[in-house]
C-alpha cells in the first residue's frame, strides 16, 4: 500500500518480534500488527487527518494494537512497555477530534473496546460501575433497560466510550441538568505508567487530602489507563417538556439563559444558535427568520418540570423572545446525531472544524463577537458561525464552526492551523478558556502553556513523576520528560 506518514516517519519500530510474542502471551488472540489494522488506528476523528487520508497520507502508524479484556492484562502490557520505553496509547471509540489517539512516536495502541462489562448497579446509592471500554450508546441503553439514565448524551454517543469521556472531560447535550462527566464520576480504577493499579472508594465525598485519582480525569491518556469507573445515575425521567423561542439577536438570547440560571433552574438542554446557524438548522420555523433560536428541554419529576418550564418561559419573555413551540426542539431531537457534513464536504476540498471554548457571563458576548470576527478575518473562510450549548450560573460554552477553501498560497494544514490560531488567540484575549470539552490532543498542545500559566510546569512535573520515560501517549499535552 502506498502512503506517507505525517509524524514519526523517521522513527524505527520499537516493537520487535520478541515484544509481539510477549504481548501475545499476555493477551492470547488480542494482538495485531497487520498493516491494515495499523492504518485504521493511525488516526481518530481529527478533521484535518481525514483530509490527509484522502491525499494518501496517515498521521502516524502504531507498531501494533492490543485488545485487553482485564485490568491485569492492561497492567502487564504497560509493565512490558515500560521496561522497553515503548509508547502506549489508550484508545476508546476513536471519536476524539483533537488527534489525541494519534501514535506520534509509534508504539502500542491499547484498544479498550473488549473491556465493556457493566459490573454493578447500586439502586440504593444510585451508582453504576462499568469497565471503561463500554460504548456510550450501549451503556445508556443498558441503563435505560433497568429504569435509569446516566444523563451523559454527547453527540458522539454512538461512537465514543466511557474511558474516552473521562479522559477528555467530555460534556453531553443534557449537561446543564446532569453535569459533565467529572460531575458524574464517583470512583475510578486506573493503571499507571509503571503498571500500578489504583482504586478509589465509591463514596459521595471524602476529606482525605487531594483526590489524586481525579488527575486521570482529563489527562487524555498521558497519566495512565482508566479501566473501571463508578458513576452517578438517575431514575429515568417521568416527564419531558419542550419549548423554544426566537430572539432578535444573540445578546437577548444569552440574557434569557443567564436569567434562567440565576434562578437556580437547570433545564436538561439549553441551546442558542446564532443567526447563521438558526438559518442552517431551523429554516422551516418562520418566526425564527433572521433571528437566534433557543431550544429548551426540561425533564425529571413532573411537578419540577412544570415549574422549570414556567420559570424559563418567564425569562425568555422578559428578554423579548418570540415563542416558537415544541416543533424546533423535536427537529433538534431528530437531527442531533447527524454529522454527515464532514464526510460530504471534506472530499470536495472544503476544510472545516468545530471549536468549543468557555467564558464567564461577563466576557461572553465579547468573546463570541471576537471569535466570529477572527474567523472571518482569515482569507478563504466561507462559513463562520456559533452556538452556545452548555450553561452555568457563571458562564457558557460557545461552539464555533468554520469552513472554507484554502487560498492558493496555503496548504490545507497551514490554512487549518491559521484559523485555529486566530480562534485561540481571540479566545485568550477575551478572557476565555481554550477548550470546554474536546480537550487538547495535538491541535491545542501549543496553546496549553499560555492557557495554564505556571500550572503548566506543575502538570509537567506531575507527568514526569508518574511517567518518567513518557511512555503514556507521548507528544500530547506536555513535552516528553526525556526530550
Ligand atoms: C461527531 C462527533 C460528535 C462529538 N460530540 C461530542 C460531544 O457532544 N461532547 C463531547 O464532550 N465530545 C464530543 N466529541 C468528541 C469525542 O467524542 C469525545 O472527546 C469523547 O470523549 C472521546 O471518546 P472516545 O472513546 O472516542 O475516545 P478516543 O478518541 O478513543 O480517545 C480520546 C483520548 O482519550 C484517551 N483515552 C481513551 N480511552 C482512555 C482510557 N480508558 N483511559 C485513559 N485514556 C483514554 C485517548 O488516548 C485519547 O487521548 C464528538 C466527536 C465527534 C466525532
């Protein structure tokens, strides 16, 4: 097969025949070094890497892939890799959009998909314990069957895993009520870079020093592999209620949402689309023409739902919202997992991506306007739009979309990075955080030290202490210790 690699082309394979034989002893029937498998695991859902693939190159090749079934096997693989300083890259669903699973220095991909058992549902304490390779949709369906929900419904529900959610600090569409993954997790089991297995206790809280296991949440595979987790669950909601409003501009819509949050009211779904996205998604709603759509979904106990809806309607009306009924929300519910644009437009030469950032309410409008204008300022950008999709009493997450065709003097990658840089710069200058839930991966690594300030060196020191040879997902988030 003829193809080139973008990273690691000069690195010779670290996994020789003897290592493969030892891996096969650890996981009989769960190891592959076939070229076709190595190509499949060369990338995740990072949009620019789809373009590279169409041009005949892959980001980077792993030496092999392993599919463990137990925590002990994960520990044995990591110990073996540690003795030989071989990179280990945890892999969940491969739906990450930052290049987080790209094996930039080769090594062993540890695909967690066979570790998909639900261990226990504790009805009295409202907790579920599962292995982290479990697919998101299978997990939620399993819980629904027994009368519960996790309340974590990312758009990538069908193609992501519990471990990937935890490793990236993911946020689901229903997050305003149920919280983000870090609010849901109660306890963890993980394998560290030296093969040590750590467990924390499934209790609601403890005052026993810093909860060191929480460092794994958001570590994107750089501190170890999360193998099991205990999470909060909720009885399946008895009532669901929908409503929507159109606002003259995004400022009025944000004002309505802020006032809902100030009342300590948490609809499960709140989403505000700017004029461009309203036109793209809600062109059938006449009242929304030229306006900004807000969709709201409340769920839970019937009496609470009614109250939350009444308070939300009050806040929207006070901000001059025009009621649009439940039709736009039904449309959103039907189309919310539809992401066909990436496979449709990339082969036609269009470069696009989505970028989520967060802001306090104080800076929200400034940040929204600065990022939109930064995207529009780059030659070749044809689409620049945004929506707000996760809400807090303190602020909001904006989710921006850009798309365009690189000008003749720019490679697709240079164009892609130019737009990303403009967005990151505008976000930092507007007081925002550079990521709300997609994480750092490769794309944002260059911006992380500026985001974190002195905390970045603390992160580097923690990484060096836990993983002195930088075997865990090297090249992501922080510099490798032995570089
Ligand atoms: C169409 C689409 C929609 C999306 N929608 C959302 C959304 O609504 N909300 C959201 O938050 N994200 C969303 N994402 C991004 C992505 O789905 C999330 O980042 C998700 O959490 C990744 O899970 P995964 O299992 O696919 O992880 P992977 O892509 O396999 O891995 C992601 C990172 O986590 C690490 N990792 C994976 N498993 C483990 C483990 N067990 N232990 C330690 N590290 C591990 C990997 O090394 C990598 O660094 C979307 C992506 C796509 C393609």
